[in-house]
């Protein structure tokens, strides 16, 4: 929520009193603008108020857009996907009580979250490569700490609450030109432009907004994750369903990991993790549209593992997607500048090992909301967010090493034993 009050806000470069006019260069952003462009006028008349553009409709961008609308400020999310259903949103996420749930509560979405979440998704089983369970946690009936929710269901929460038209789909932002007064002129791939008072980069790992603030680039961790899934596991593979249980099952050994995570509707996501060059799949000629070649290669890689664990790979009924794990340098920081900021993966891409990414993105969005005027909101938000993000990113980097630990799961078991007593 960007809790900008219509009466108290100020924003950079705008000393014009409310009610006067200025240019809005948004050729395709509104019917008025289109008419203005057709009539040859250079600009249209607009009441002065901050125009907020969010690039990216991930969990962070959607949460950030939820409240400015309610406060009457125009906010538009520009999303490159053609629609909210354009691609499989994948995987399950745990929403943590000290992070993502705070943002959901601030956005008034906590009850809806609990209606869709799976508290039992917090069950954990950790085994070695022989299938011997070394740690098991079963969710207590009153344990609501970090329930799981499918990513698509999570996105639906803020999505369903936004006013129609808040999201401009099929809009890939190509460039942002600082106008020198805190405002930015955005250019989209389809030729549209928009001039905005606050540009929020919520455009994920490969953010195109990030270079306005920082030269940092994501760096490959050396650990590759290959993702696939088993559908309808309870009916099609009851023995594997029992192995996975209600939450997550993971096994480690020989510098590799194999993780099975229950999603909603009988789906289990499978992740194979190991140290490898980032182009491991391509260099072997493995393409996602050839699952059999992928499966054969993975089964060979896990040849020394127990048959019931390899059966998880054998049962995958979807493509295998290689996901090299990249992260931004830690700490990633920048000098605050008026009119532009970052949130979520754009600001602090971290390894998924601690399940913090979406939680942090949404927490960022809530923090950005908590100041009464735009320049102060951005500066205060960054002062709060950057150190917190650095802490989470450092933890996530350390945790990632467990997924390719030659002594696995020894280190992980020790950590869980310490955590759960
Ligand atoms: C395997 C795996 C497991 C994970 N598990 C967890 C977990 O359990 N818990 C957790 O909290 N996190 C988890 N994460 C991390 C989480 O998915 C991300 O951190 C989170 O999605 C980041 O949200 P975001 O809104 O910052 O960016 P994204 O979700 O990446 O959204 C960015 C959006 O911007 C759009 N976009 C990008 N560029 C442009 C452009 N130029 N113009 C217009 N639109 C653009 C994209 O299409 C996308 O919709 C996991 C990640 C992985 C890979």
C-alpha cells in the first residue's frame, strides 16, 4: 500500500498546485490520451496528482497496487504477460507469519489467504539418498505459522481485489528516461509511452528498472535446480503420495538433492538440485520439450539413490525445466533517488532455499505503503528494506549450499534439529 494522502503528499519536481495542468505522454494508456495524440496536441490536461507505475504483476507488484487505488491515486501495473492466465504460475510458496502474512494483513487479505492456504503443507521429512528419514515434523492442529499456498492462488488474492483496468497486460517496458525532476518517461515495446511520478520496479530477477539505481547483476550460484511435477499423485502413485506426505519430502546425498513438494489439487512439484554449470541442460542438448531425454539423464545422475526416490523422477508427467539459481550480490544497495524504486526480486533476488522471495516482495510492498508522501515513502522504505533484504539474502545463500552438500543431509539435519529442538 502506498498510503499517499491526496491532501498531504508532495512529489519531486512538482510544485504546481493541485488542479493545474501538465503533460501526460501516454499515447495508448487512455482513451483521452489517444484522442489527444490523434488531434496532434502534444499533451493532455490532467489534474496534478502522483501517477504511479508499477512494472510487473508478480506477488510484489500486485500487493503494491492494492492500496494506492483505494486512496484515489492512479496506479497502473504494466505486465508483459498477455493475461493473468498466460503461463503456469508453478510451485507452492509458504507465507511466513513474520513476513508475507504481515503484508497480506495490511492489504486486508489475510482471511482470504487462510481460506486458500494449506496449514498441513508445513509437514517436513528429510532423508538421505537411501531413503532413511533423519528428520520429520508433522504440523500440529493449531500450527498456522507458515502455511503453504500455490503461487497462482496467492497472486489471485490481490489480483481479484484490484479495480478493473489497473493492470495493462501485454506491455513490456523497454526503457525509462529520467526527466530530471523525479519523473520518468516509460517506453513500451508496442511504442506506447507514459510519464510517471513514481516508477516502481517489481519486474523480477532480470529487472530492467534496476539499472536506473544500481549496476548490480545477478550472479550464478553454481547450483542448478531442475523442476518438474507429478499430477494426481494420490490416485496415480499412492506409494509416492505416502512418501511425500502432506508437505515436503527431501533427500540429499552425493552433492545432490531431490525435493518433492505437495501443491494443491493433487499436484506434487519435483526439484532435482546439484552443482553444475548454468548451461548444463543446453550443453547436453536437453530441451524442456523432450522430457524423456531429461528423465534418462537425471535417472543416470541419481543412479546410486534408493529406487523409491528415483521413482519420483520416473513418475514426473510434465516437462523438466532447468532453473539455474542466480542471486544479486549481498548486500545489494543503492543511493535513494526521487521517483524510482525497486521491490521484490528486482531489489534483492535471493536463492529460494529459505522460501523468502515472495514473502519479502510482499513485505516490501507493504513497507513502501507506510509513509504519507512519495519522496519520503521511497527513502524510508529503502532505509528499512535494504538492510532487511541483505540479512535474508545472506541466510538464503548459506542455505542453498545444503542442496549440493557432498555430506548431505548431515548439515541440514543438524540445523533442523537445532530449530525444532
Ligand atoms: C523453485 C523456487 C521456489 C520458490 N519458493 C518460494 C517460497 O516457498 N516462498 C517464497 O516466498 N518465495 C519462493 N520463491 C521465490 C519467489 O517465487 C520470488 O521471489 C517471487 O516471485 C518474487 O516476486 P516479485 O513480485 O518480486 O517478482 P516476479 O514474481 O518475478 O514477478 C515479476 C513480474 O514482472 C513481469 N516483468 C518482467 N519484466 C518485465 C518488463 N520489462 N515489462 C513488464 N513486465 C515485466 C514478469 O512477467 C512477472 O510477472 C521461489 C522461487 C523459486 C525459483
